[in-house]
């Protein structure tokens, strides 16, 4: 059964398989509670794009 929890866990693991993606970025993208910090607000959009592409590749999207 596919659940949102399963997608979050899979997305987290897929993002971390890309060496360009740090653990902090992967956690933000899957919605783990990180707290609002300056580094979150100023997150590098390019870094986030890489993580999203990695997750999409794992799930055959895009």
C-alpha cells in the first residue's frame, strides 16, 4: 500500500543517493520538522532542484 509516509521515506533516501544533496536539504524536502532558521529561508534553490530531480528520477517522474 502506498502512503504519504512511504513516499516521504523513499524520497528522503532517493535524495541522499545523490552526492550533491546534504541531509539537511533532504529533510526539508520531505517535510521533516526542522524549525524555521535563516539557513532554511536562505536555502540555495539550485541545491533544492538537485534533490527534487533525484527524487523524480527514483520514482520515474520527469
